[in-house]
C-alpha cells in the first residue's frame, strides 16, 4: 500500500520531542550529625531540547540545590535525574564529571574567570577541560569562536585580562566560555546578579539570542522576575518544591522559536 509522503511528514512533525532533562521525584537531604535538612522534596519535571527555562524562587527555596543536581555537581538522595539519556542519579562522581564536561556549560553570577589569563585564555581553557579524559580530543572550533565573539561583541577584547574588562564584558566572556564546547545544556546561575540594569539587559538579550541561534537548552536560576520573563517557561520554587509553572512573557522575543506548550507539555510538573 502506497504511503502519502505529506501525511508521513505531518506525523513526524507532530511527534513529541524526547525530553533532554527528566527529573522524577528527586529529593535532596543534607545531613549534619543527626540533623537532616531537606532541600528538595520529590521534584518532578521535564525539559525539551532547545527550550529556555527559568527557575525562580526566594533564598532557601531549593533552586540552588536543583542547579547543583542538574549540573552533576552532586547527586540526589532519592528519585532519578536523566540528563541527555544518562541517569545522573546512578552514576559515580567520576562518571558524572565526565558527562558534565561533555554535555553541560556553566555561567556563574561571579563570572569565575581566571585573573591571570586573558579573555581568550579563559575561553580556551574550557575547551581543554572538556577534553580531559575524552577518548578522542576535539579540535578547538575557531569558526564557533568567531561566531560567539561577534554575537557577544567581545572580538576586540580577547587579549584583555578580567581586571581590564567591565562587569558586562566579563559576563559575556563567561558566556563564550560556556558555549565554546557546544554543550547540550547551558546552566546559568544568577547571570545578572552582579550587573547594573544596562549590562543585565544586554546579557539577557545575549542569552536569548545564543539559545535561539545555537540551539542549546538553557536553564537559568534567578530570584529576579524581570530576568525570568525572557524564558519560554518559568518554574516557581518554594520550600524545596515546584509550586507553579507559567509561560514566560518573552520580554526579548521568543527564546527558542519553539511553539509555546500548554500545561503538561514541554515542561511539566508531575
């Protein structure tokens, strides 16, 4: 029986994307002597490839703990966390480290640039670290470097050390460092926390644009509702739980170019 090519194409386009992040009832409890402090309580959600997600909550809400778990910096006490097909909750510290180098890029509030290296040196060292323990060493991607530095408007600042750069320039270098290894996922922890309004807006626009043009899944931790508004989805946390999920306002335009999902699609709390 002949198949209608158009119907096959339509069916394929309607096939839901496989989530790149799946958290199922993950919990994290810190223990100090006999004292147990629950930081996360059975958190469940999923994120599709290419989405831009903001995680918002006050101090003590559990968002930083969730950041550490998503980045493979620690493991959950309970539940399962699958990142790009790998169950992080079942991996050893060494295995998580290897996958973190290969799949995840980090952007920090305090930039975390090495003061003795130039901007270029800080970007190159991220590539070197990503190659540690790799079976095959990848070549430094000069074409991607040019694209990133043009996108972030730092092409003329690569020979400067961090103390010769403004806060906004340092954060843009940090973004280039996070993206140069083509990670599947970018985790940004309060990326505008140390910046004034003008530089904050510039960095947020850069995050949206890089997410859209490079296609990486982006998760941003923030306590700032205005910063969170750029995301396609916003997860609100309180007392270690996701209490609400909403569609972002997209203040700088659509973050992903992906049609907005209704409740239960794309990102879901279970």
